[in-house]
């Protein structure tokens, strides 16, 4: 039985408690805003392109707020996808040999034990999940458990956080106003050159000049976003490239695999990106 | 003044097609779009790739180390096949693109504010016809020999930009280290101002193999050195131009007979003359200025004026039109929030004043739309007048549009009919529904018995997947569509015939599918007269008369695509469907006589169209552009995101592809 539960957890969510400080370099006043939101128990939307540090920011905040409050504040992360249903979040009965057993979903678990529950890319989830979010995200802080005919009152430490990439894909799959207006929004963009340099060098353990060149490449490649490239390279990709370089891979080669190919399949764009790489790395 | 390598780049660029080595050489055709994107990445501005030989001589000639961009174009060799490896040829192209793009990054196109220089140096009002180099031209026009001043300025400014690039980009620095010595190698000895400027450029980068008279060069290097130091700006380049000018002019005067023709050149450079001749220049325009002393006085005056100027990063603000300001942009968003139409006025019947000019437009609905002006970064308010016609004034004779396509019509109609039926089949794996899906239920039971949480999606339902679609087909009727097709089974037919045939085939198929759709064509001439022709509205059912009318349509005038897209968006916004598709079929670039300040400025139309598409997209419309222009990739890429466009190399493919694209879009969204 334990085995079943474990597999179930592995597949659908991740719960983490942070003992050590996850590295996060603030880009603006997001730390202060989030802290205030948490103290007022106002749910938060993190908006921003992929790989710009949203997840890392939350990990950091879970650690920081837990430390400041003197309690354990776990982070429960659920990656939402098209097939994710309300029961996937709340929980369901499973049958044992001759009886049924209730298994909490990640959202119920987080609500009960007082965690930060992070629904990543929430627009991807099926519409019925939003029904759950509404009573949980306003002053009621209640999670309806339809299958059991009950509601759970959220633990005082609980906070709901969702993320949302306001890019191209979501234009049609937009959040409803009634959902959106239950949250305060923190906007994330890619960090500016000097910050991104620090992040890359810290995360990949490469020296300042390599990190700076990669950050410069990222900054310039993102200029192509209006010109047919859907997403420029994310901080995450730049860190990958830096790690490859740290492993001794030649810089242009590292960028080819981590950046050029990852960003676009269009040969013209790829070739333009190669020139950018060549402009940055001799 | 130049070197064998530089001459080779210029000359071979023209003739190099003979014996061109495909493995190592580079052609502008392929490299152009790539380097333009590269430049855009580097400096956030898009420059249009052009051949070196299309550039004004003043900006690009073999005496220059690098060509100089006018802020809109990127000058590149037509072919480059000088070095043995592709990497080396690419390197040279990369440097060419980087240096020109770098002009934007490092402020070549900055300018003082108009008020500051108005009256000071002639009539600054002409600057409002905005053009990146217009201020520089005005400045150079103040010199007795504008061409000479231009040569000095471009040399110094190019050195400044090159030095800045090399400081910022390690890769480019290495490229320069490789290229510059090769370029300098065995330079032709030439003791002229151009020769000295060539040497000056290299001397500023520490290469001293020049052949210029040593004293003069030393003196000039001393004056100009600060331009390659960190922090040098446009003003430094201008001041240095003022400082170097008398030195070279003196040299010229000392040997005036030798340089007679050069004088002509420098006094009358065509590129500069537009502005230069207008100003009351202090000396005679026909040759050598009378005395050195007058030059010095002028230079002193210019230096003083320069000192007092502040340069602005931004472009000249107000322009010829009336522009939508920040506040109006807000208005647009507010309105959108309130789920209202975008800014738009509908006036009809058309006002009488207009009817004299375009009599055929009197009885049709008139719409006013804004237009996006990328140079000012704002909308031009109420800029475009669009007429929606029900009928074209000069329709041609009858013609069977679908001739030769009969089989395709049948095929596609059958396919669409089938899809309609399929959409009525069982939908499975539902959590709730009309009936239990036995297969799934069994599977669930199996899972349950083996201790795995079973799927709960065991219901099914037979309900039409009610995908409400409204599709808008917008067809380009511009003059260029009258070109005949040169190959394939439809050789000899015009592009327009195929565009219309595609529309007709789609229409018939959509009738089978039951989706709502409409067909419009667009063209026009100038901003006061954009025409949109209604071929079939959303509410009409397709009839024989529609097909007949389509058969009579002939190619019209220009392509002001932005306005047409806004109109389509407007019509779509009245549709209740959950999926609104806007498919634009065209054969080329958005273009109109006054689409942008000068006709050659493709950027304006492109940016406006991109904006119009974006406005629609923000409003939940899914735009999709199909171009049958084989060069289309280059600009569609910049108007829509990769998922929203398709370029067909051959027009004849369109009728077959269009239904497929439609189904894909319909499914996907
Ligand atoms: N401000 C920052 N401080 C520290 N690390 C950062 C920061 N921004 C980005 N990173 C780094 O970038 C990587 C990617 O960030 P993260 O996984 O948080 O992105 P994300 O926004 O959650 O992306 P996605 O939307 O794809 O989930 C992190 O692993 C981290 O190394
Ligand atoms: Mg994440």
C-alpha cells in the first residue's frame, strides 16, 4: 500500500521542505511584495516567461517565510496539464482488497498541513479545477471535497500561488476575470544583464566573464522575440550553457546545443543566433 | 585609400557569380535575411539587407573600411567568395552587419532637439521629414565641401562604433583582429584625403603600416584618438570632424590642380545635396573655397554651436500627422476591457466632399481606422479611410474560376462533410456523461484489482462537439496579383485567379462543414481610399452568384494590409463564435503609396500590419497569414509568430493547402 501511495506522489506532485537557503537573487521588490501578501494571506499569481526564476523564487520564499515565522513551510508544486482534474487535486477513493481508502490530492494535503501550494501553468488545467480555487482563494479559504461531501478549512499557514505565462499560447486560454481578480500579481521578466550575470555565475559556478557573455547573448537574442522567435533563451538555458562550458565544452559548441537549437527550429533564425553566439564568444 | 581585399569585396561582389563556389561562398539572397535578424538581435533595430551597389556611393564605396548604414538599410556584398572557408566569409559578413547595426546601439542616429537648432543652421523644419541621417546631412551641409566633411565624419564615426563593438563583444573583437590586418595588407599608396582617412582608421586601431604623410597623419590621430576611447559619443565624432576638416582641406588646397575632380565630387555629392544645397552655405558651391581663413572661422562657429547642443536618444517626436498619444492608447485598452469595439468610427453614407474624388465610393460604408507608426512608436489617429464595397466599379467579364480544380473541389467537400459527421461520434473518457463506456469501465476494474488508482473517466457521450467557428478569409486583390504563374498545371493563370479559386474551394467546403465564414478582398490606393470588397458576408449562404462575382474580380491597386486587417477584426468582433479565424491570403509585402513616409520604406507597412494582427490576436482572433510570394518568409516572419504564417513557394499549391491549414487551425485552437 505504501508503495502505491509513493508512486502516486511521484507522478502528480512534489512536496519540499527547505532546510538550506535556495539561492535567489531579487530582481525588484518581489520579495517584499510576496512577504506582505503572505502575511495578509492573499493568494499570488506569478506571471512571466519560462525559466525566469518563478519556481526558484517560491522555493526561496517558502524557506524565508518559514524561517521568519519559526515554522516549517513546505512547498507543494503541481504542474498543471490538460488532463488534470479536480479529483487529481483534491483526492479520491481507491479500492483496497475489501474496503475503500481515501487518498488526499496535493491541494488537500497542502491545505491541511499549511503549505504553499503552487499550481504551475494553471491555465492548462481543466476548467473544473478553477471551481476549487475560487472558495480557496477568497476570504473563505475553504476547499470543497465533493466526493466526501465535506469542506476543508485551510490551515492558517496555507497559501495558494499560481503561475501563468502571459505569452502567446495563453491568449485564448486566458484566465477568467473572476479568477484573476482573486490574486495579486507579481510580474517576472528575465533579469537585467548584471543580475543575470551574477545568477549564471553563481548557479553554474563559472567565472564572471563567461557568465557575462552568456547574459549578453541572452539579452541580445531576446531582441529577436518580435522577429519571429517565440521565446528568447531563458535564464535556465543560459545556465545550462554555462554548466556545459564549466564541464570543458567549447563555448560556441555549448551555446549551439543549449541555446541555438533549443530556441528555434527555423534555420534562418538558428543561423542568426549562431552569428550572435559568434559575436559574443571568440 | 583602399586595398586589394577591399576592392575585391566590392568588385567580386558584383561579378563573383561567375565561378562562385557554393561550398564556401555566401550570397546576399540567403545571408541577407539571416544577417538582418542578427543585426536586429544586436541592436534591436531591423535593417533591410541591400547590396553594396544599391547603397548611395556616399555611404558605401571601396574607399571605406566598412559601409555606413543610413539607419534603415544594411549594406552587404551580393556575393562573398574571397576566403576559402565558409567560416571566414561568414565572418566578414558578420562584421559588416555588426558595424552597421552598431550604429544604432552607439547612437549614430541621435540628434539635437529641433528647437535647439532651428534657425541656427538653416531651416530645421525639413528635419521633420524624419530620416535617421537627416540631421547629420544638415550638419555636413554646413561645410564648404560637404562631401569631404562626410568622408571624415563617416571614417571617425565608423571607428567609434567599431571600437565600441569590439569592447562589448569579445567574439567581434576577435573577428576584427582577424579581418583588419588583412584588409590593410598592401594598401594602395595614395596621398589624398581619402588615403589619409583610410590610414587614419587603421592608425586609430593601432595599425601603423599606412602610407600617408607622417606629420599630417600624426596630427590627425592626435585629434581623433578619443573617439575610440570608452565613453566617446556622437558629439565627439562631430567635433573631431570639425577639427580634422581644415587639415584635409588645406592639403587639398595645396595641390588643388591635382584634385579638381575630387572637388567636384566633394562639393556635389548627390546624397548630401538634398540638404546641402538648400542652406546658405558660406562659400561658393563651385569648387575650391577662397581662403583658408574663412574655413577656420566657420569651423570655430560650428565647434561652438556643437558644444551647446544636447543630443537626444529618441527620434524626432511630433510628425506630420496627428498621433494617438499615450492617453488614447489607454482608451483603446479600456474599451477593449469593456468588450467594446476598438477605436473606430462608422460614417455613412460617405460624405459628399469625398465623392468628387472617388465617385464610385459614394454609396458605400466608410470606416476610419488608426495606423501604427513605428517611427514615433504611436498610433496615427483616424488615419485611414476605408470603404467597404459591395461591388467593384470595373469588374471584368465572366470567367470560370474553378476550371481545372473540379476534382479538388469534390475531394475537399467530401472530406469536410466527413468531418462534420465525425464530430457527431462518441466522445470518450469523460468523468460524467450519458452512458458508461464499458471498455474504460473494465479497464478501471482491472486497475482497481491490481491496486492502482483507477481512472474515473469511464463515461461517454454522443454530442456534437460544438465548436463555434467564424472564419474570415481576406484576399489580396493588389496589382501584383495580376502576374501570370510561370510553371505547373496552371501556368498562364494569374496569381489572383488562384487566390480566388482557393477562396471559392474553401467556401464550398465550409458549406459542407457548417462553419460560419465570410470572404472579403482588399486593395486601394493611399490612406484615404482603402477598399475592402465584400464577396460573401457571414450571414449569406454561398450561392452561384457569389462564385460568378468572384470570377469577375480583377487585380486592383496597392496593399495597405494593416487597415484591411483592422476591418476584418472589426467585423469579427461582432461574431459570437469561440474560435475566430482570420486568414489572410496575399502575394507579397504590405505596400501602398503613402504607407510610410517614403515609398521604399517597407518597414512602416510591415510594422503597421504586425500591429493590426496583434490587436486582433489580443482580442481573441486567431490570425493566419498565407503568402504565395517565394520571398515571403523574410517579412511574414516579422509580422506574425511562427505558428501564424505559412509561405508557399508555388501559388498552385494554395488551393490544396488551404483546406488543410484550415482544419489544422480549427483543431488546434
Ligand atoms: N533571480 C534568480 N535568482 C536565482 N536563480 C535564478 C533567478 N532567476 C532564474 N534563476 C535560475 O533560473 C533557473 C530557472 O528558473 P525557474 O525554474 O525558477 O523558472 P520558472 O520561471 O519556474 O520556469 P517555468 O515557467 O518553466 O517553470 C533556476 O533554476 C535558477 O537557477
Ligand atoms: Mg517553474
